[in-house]
C-alpha cells in the first residue's frame, strides 16, 4: 500500500476531528522510519524504541500545531531529531564513541561480518554499519540517517532546520568519513558489495 | 584527468537531486569515466551496508503508543467541562483579598486619604450646623436611643 502525503493529511484531519483511533494509521505508516532514525541517533535499540514512543506521543499531543507547510514525515523527523538530541544531552552515559574505541567483543563480532555476509547472515554487517554510523558527529549522522530513509535534500533541510547547501556539504563529509572507515576496517566487505552491484 | 564539473556531481546524481538534462550528461560521462563508476559503486555499497536499521521491533510500537493515546483521552475529554469553572470563584476570592488588603487594612493610601477627607468634611458640616441652630445635629444612633426612651422631641 502506498501511503501518500495527501492520505497523511486526510488522516490528520480525521484525528483532529476527534477520531483518535485513526492515529494508529499514521503510526503504522511511519513507525519503521522513525524507529530506524532513533536507532541511528541513539545507538541503543531499547532506548530507540522508548524514544520512538515518546516521539509519537509528542506528535499526537501537538498534532493541532502541524501547519501543513511540509510533509507529515518531515515534521515527525523534526520532533524525532529534537527529542534524540535532548536525550543525548540529558544522558551522561551516552557518548560519542568512535569505532576504534568500541569494546573488543563488539569489534570481533563486527570484523567477522565478512564471513557472515557471504553466508547470508547480515548481523555482523548491521552491527558494523551501526558502529561506524555511531562514530559520526551528531549533525552528520542525522543527515546521513535521513538520507538512508530516502528523504531528499529539501526534506532533510526542513527536518533539521538547516539549508540545503548545508545538507549537501554534511552529506558529502559524512560519506567521506564512512567510506574511509569502512574501507579501512572492512575492505573485503566493501569490495564484495561493490562487485554485487 | 577527471572533468571536475561532472565528477563532482556524482553524489547528487546518486541521490537523485539532478535535473533531467544534468542526469543525461552524467549518464554519458559515466560510460567513459572509470573513477566515477567506482565512486558510484562505492556510494551504492555504502548505502547497502548502512541500510535502515533492522531488527528493531517496530510492530510493537503501534499498540503501545495507542494505549498511551487512549489513556490521554479521558483527561482531554473532561477538560472542556471543567475548564473555566474555577475561574469565577477564584476571581471573586482574589477581589476580596485585594479589597481587604487595599481598603480595610489601609494599604491603599489614596482610599484612606479620601476617607479621612470625607470624615473631616462631615465634622465641618456638623460644626456649622451647631453654630447656626445651637444644637448638635443628632445622628442616627442618638435618634434611635431617643425613640427607644419615648422622647417626643
């Protein structure tokens, strides 16, 4: 089912008219993207699930403030970005952790990703990508996470409250960092994926 | 040597941010530039590796959030019924408090000054009355005593 922005707007109108059960449609359509964004931003799945819940509750309570100047998903991402930034500021435990500083156990698991990728299991590759993503500065990670969700530059700029030029520059730098790190730590994996493509 | 103008647009091409004319230009350029082909393949590989985070239990999100949304509802449903009801007694109470503080306790200097002026003018009128008629004008209390004592005057 393709769920367009128009349908989002119709559903929002229904929810605002008092039929709150319709909000579940909005959640179902956007939950996977919001959750993935939170996973990228917070680097902790259980924390990301809690954050995603809070983001949808915030969206519900302030739905009347949605001015329809952008897509609902863009507005939702803005709430998600602000929420994740606040969480990271509050939590003293969470810190920017570079790939080099990750625990030995995780690193071994990530380094074993070549074999797992070849055998069809992608757990290692997922872990590796998450760790490498986590090593990016917050602003770059948010831009990269939204791009990975398929958002265009304009939507990313609106979600994060920055200019399109800034999106382009941050994306370029983030990719340079990621490519360098992945090439350094997973040379075989990168070349294998490139060959398949 | 790489033609910079087109090579620098590989990322934009990959992200679908170019117009139709520039896209055609890049497609033509890719056929002849091995470096750009490699860059493009690497960008695609990167995107595949960093594909949206998997394994997070998104399906459990909807029922949990909706349960919380339903829990929020009763408060908001009753809110219009009681909203504003507290305002009238609160305003009345506040008015009484302001009156007591300002007038009764004499904190309102202008009010007490005007009260003093009124009392003074009343005393003055009583003095003039007694000068003219030679008697003190009986006030209500004296009149009441006189009536109770059966004084005809």
